[in-house]
């Protein structure tokens, strides 16, 4: 059985593009679910102790495989959301991680 793979999202919303942010946030969960995503946690960032600027939030999603994550990001419906996504966030990073065994 394959170990789950996690997508960690580091995001800072763009306060001047809240409509774009809300649109993106309402459309991505059903797409992610299509690829087996399960929400794990959402974290508000309290402070940065060393280096960089403070992001707004970290979110963690569990996927059944790396192929599922790749499928989400290559899905034509997700590709259409990229311009909206890019308006809705001032910073956005995606990390694909797995647990060390």
C-alpha cells in the first residue's frame, strides 16, 4: 500500500483582491476532492522567528499519491483557475512532502 503524500500550502492572501481569493477558494476544494484530497489542518501564522516575511496561512492536504497531486495541478479546470489564483494571493508556495519512516 502506498503511503499518503501531503501538499503543504504556504499562502498570503491579497487584501485588494478578495473576490478573486473567494472565487479560487470556493472552486478548488471540489477539484482537490476529485483527486482524493483530504484536509488535514489549517494554521494561521503567528510569527516568523527567523528569515522571510510572515505568510498568512499554512494548509495541509493529504493525497493518496504524488500522481494524484500532479493530476490536480494538470487538470484543465484547475489550469483555468490559475489567473484567479494569482490575483487572490500575494505569495503562494506549494510543497509536496511525505512522512519519514
